């Protein structure tokens, strides 16, 4: 909160732009869109008030009391019950229950209905990387909250364009509980994270959530990874290699991560799909040399993977190393004769039509 003071001008600019966008959205609404118009006007009024405060350069007023679990505040005649539910959006997420009004405010953590196609943070229900997690406490506090469901008259999400029902909240909490138990069980049985990817797909374990708001298989994998790290202490090799290459680390540091595979106790967990995604992240950023380094590491980690050679071939071609690209594509097609992408790439290179 104190640091926001230094970000004042950027936030003023953002609020000003957002106010203009909201006014345009309101003006473009059909005449019969009373509900959407009302909600947009509410958001507009709130943003205008926020802009006034930021322009006033009011001094920040940080809290004098904090909590790490639960806190009850009596404000006049109204009681507010605060519960830590952090980890599925930010490290400091809290739910606020107001018994007098039957309101449960859940912040940006979840929604089972979207009122627009741009629901913001509510678009993904996943344990986010780089965020502190305490899954046992999260589940304990959600259990306490859901035990009050007969007293909860309305759920209020952190965005006006998302709504949450009691059934939707229960389904999402049950998802976290089931996945957390599964990860702990797999770790205790000496399984690897890849076993969880295969066993705990949405389709296999949570078919009722396949079409639910905020759920995609990639988000499910992300939650598995964060839980796996919380249980085992293992870090993502993909994230580590990406960070090392991004900061220009020497070959020795990269070699250390590669060589750590198979060593017990494990320091990293390895996912070819996650590594490949990171490599293409470099390519999309036009950082071809870094992509080549990472794809070479993937080939070393997965020497029998036709896809690893295919991806390295693409990176080498992008770097202008045609001969190297040909060797990689040939190896890929050798491992997988059905790799049409590799065959097409070789044909383009040999015809002189390949883009570098």
C-alpha cells in the first residue's frame, strides 16, 4: 500500500483511460440492457471516485492490525468476519462475511457465472505461480464459511461481471480439496508429477467442471504443479531453466539443472510440455538464441522425443542454422515417421522456401 504512492501517476492515467472506455461501453449498449447499464454505471461511479482520491494525493493509511488466519471486526453495529483464503488468486485473498446482511464477499477468487466475455481475474480458477499458498488453511476456512451456507443470502465477487452461487463455491472448494488429497497421496506413494497429470485430468476426475467457468486443463495442471511444490518442495525445472537462460547464466548452471534429473531426493520436477512451452515463449518474444539453448536442453533431457527435435529444428531454422535444422527435423521424422510437420519443414528447406 505504501508503494502505491510512487505509482500514483500511472494509476491516474489508467483510471482516466478506463473511465473513457466505460462511457463508450455504456453508450454502445442497446436500449433494453438495463441490468448491464446499471452495473457499468456503478463501475463508472466507483472509478470516478477512485480517480478523485488519487488526484487528491491523499496520504496512504496502512492498516494498524493484520491477521494470518481469521479476524472478527465490530464496526458500530455491524460485525465483519474475515477469513484467509489466499493462494488461488493472490497471497492475501480474504473472504468477508457480514452476518447481519447475509453477505459473503469472496474477492477475485471464483465465479460460476460471467455476465460479460471479459471477466478479468475470475476467468481462471487456478493456484497461481509465484504466490504463497497455504492449502490446508484455505480449505479449513472455506469449510468454516460453507458451514454457514444457510446464513449466506448472497455471494459477492470482486468484479461486477461475475456471480457466484453456493453450489458453485462448494464445487470449487471440493475440487481443491480432492486435488490436494490426491497430490499428498501421490507424493507419499513415491509417484511423480506426471502420474498426477494423467490421473487428475478434468475429464477423468472432475467431469462436472469441464465446462464450468474458470476451468481449463492448463489451469488444472498449474494447480497440480503448485500443490506438488507445496508438498514435495520440488521446483519446476522449466521455470528454473527459463529463469537461468533469461538472465544469461553460464552453461554450468544450466547443466546443473539437467544433471539433477533422477537424483534423489529430487530438487526439481520435469515436464516436457512445460519446458516446450517455455521455449516457444522465447521464440514468441523474438529471443531466438535463448530458445535454441532451452530446446537443446530439452533434447538432452528427452533424447527419444520426436517433438523435442522438431521444436529444436524450428528454433535453429529461425536462428539461420539451416544445416542444424535439417539434422533435427530428420531425427524427428526418424523417431516419428508420422510427423507431417517435420516432413513439410524439410521439404520447404530443401526447396529454398523456408523462412529463417
